[in-house]
C-alpha cells in the first residue's frame, strides 16, 4: 500500500502497527490522490472544514496545525477577546498550511485479512485493478541512502533551554499557570533525504499506534506518535492524553521497576491528572450533561523505547452538535499545552523561539458520516523537500516540581529514535 501510494503527490498513510486497543477501527488506512481539497490559514478554518464535509459527504484525510489555536481561544473560559493575537511569527522552515484536508481519489481500509478499496464512482473492476497493482509492488520499502554530515541544531541549546525552564517555573510560582508543555526545535538545513526511507526506518525502529506517512507535494510528515488526540464513533467521544514518560530497559526486572516507578511517581501523576481535568472540561462543552467520565486513570503502556502514563476520557456528543465543534473546543490538545490553556498558549508563544506548525497539531481521517480519529503529532520528522529543511521537535511538561535538567533529558530521550534514523 505504502509503495503504491507514493506515486501520488498527495497521500496519507495511517498505520496502527498492530497495536491492540478496543478503540482502534482499522489496522491501516490510506487516502491517495486528490479530488478536492481545502487549505486555509487560521481564522475560520473549522467552519470551512464543516462546510467542506457537509458538501462532499466523503472520506477526508488531513491535518490541523497547532497554529489553529488562533481561532480556538475565543472559546476558552475567561477570555473576553473575540480573537487573541499571538506573537510568535518565526517560521519553522516546513510551512504546512494551518488546515489541510483532501477528498482522495482512492481510499484503502485494511482490517484483519480484508482490504476495502473505494473511490468516487469506483467499479469493482477498478478496485480489483488497484489491488493487483499493490500486489505487484515490492513488499519492502526500497531504501535510498543519503549521507547527512550536519549535526542537528536548535534555537534552544542546553543552557538556553535550562534558563527558559526556570523562567517558566517562575510563572508557575507566581500563579500564572500550573503546567506548561514546553518544546524545543531540532533541525538540519540544506539536507537531501528520501522521506519514504526515513519513515520506514522510523516505523521499524519505533512502531507506534498512530504512525503516519503524510505527503503534501514537497512537505512531508513522518510520524511515530503513540498518542490519540480525539476520536468520534457515532455519539461516543474519547480522548487519550499522555503525561508521564520513562525509559525502557533491556533487563526485564529493571524494565518492570521503571514501569512501577512511573505509576507511583507523584510528579507524573500530578501532570497526568491536570491534563485529564483539562480534557474533561474541553469535552464538557459539546457533551451531553453528565456524560464525561474518566474510563482509565494513570494507565501504564509500553512502547518500543518508552513507558507512558495514559488516561482515557469518554463523553457522549450532544445531538446535532457539529463534529468540528467537538474538535475545536478540545484543540489544541491539553497534553501539548497545559493549564490554564489560554495563559499557557501565550507563554508558549513568548518562550518558544519557533512556531510549532504541524508539530503538536493533529493528523487523521474523517468518515463520510462525520466520525473521525485524530492523533497528536509528536515523535515526528518533518521535511520540506523544496527548502531542504528537516526538523524533529520534542518537549515535556514543566511543573512546580520539575527538574530543568531532567526535563532536558526527557527531550533528548524522546528524540532518540529520530536521531538514530537520521
């Protein structure tokens, strides 16, 4: 599927990597080629997305950039301004649109031993021809090798990062906020890479339940995200924020101890419960009264290189509530912002030297009926082939109890898989 899809200038391949979850609907999905698309800056993008879907009633694949926060702030409690103007205009070198969704020429859905193939006015014969074409493709990604001699750079090297974390903790001490997710950029300029090779290496080294290969002409997202932002099935809504991370170990006893230590960590629990409360509040705006529930608190889940603390929040969507309203009230996700959300987003723009763009945004699909599943864009390599700019930001949650040095180490830990791939 992936080899076949890369013939298109625009495609979105979503891979669960056989991750077993009661909430997963597909093992893999692919949207390839474009019949129609919508690409907009922040302002009225959510309303336009709803209209685009209402008109097409078809599958949509695409993304929401973090910078769409510009049109979600008026929804936050205590914000009297119709629109808050953020200050961070510094380019991240990748330049994805703030919102982009496309109606694909071809949709493939992989479930168990079956693959469903469809498209506008498709016949069974056309679907069969695409299926046969996929079978003729190589079973593995044909790697192309490029030598990268430059070391990654950052606008926040170690000393500047530690100083900034301490400055954020001063805001916490003063009561401006309780928790802020602070991110640092890692980038290499003037580099030529083969994105499909990088994605295959990343997906093998760090398989994740919300992995994605996403191409918009010269812009690429190679994603190994472990985190779901938001899913809607019918009237059921779930969000699964991650807060709490520790390294995995080859020794079984040491690895089990790391899991236990993460579960018992007062600091990690404090971070997790704060984001759970934030998600509960976000979902309550579009949920039926009394339906918001925490289905799981402080669950410990293991991935290739890390253990994560993940909680699951459920809600029932109000009748006749547009699906974009559910997304808009919850966006940007609490795990990548903090509490209280508006003040934290202001601090993020004040202290992060580069715009996040698609990083810490969301990628996923919308079904013809308006159901959707969106990830959190983290643990990702972003690449602009035209400008030859590559980046892989990482971040962590800063609280009153944070050690700046340990937060620095967490950022490096989260970058390890991308560093090995590059």
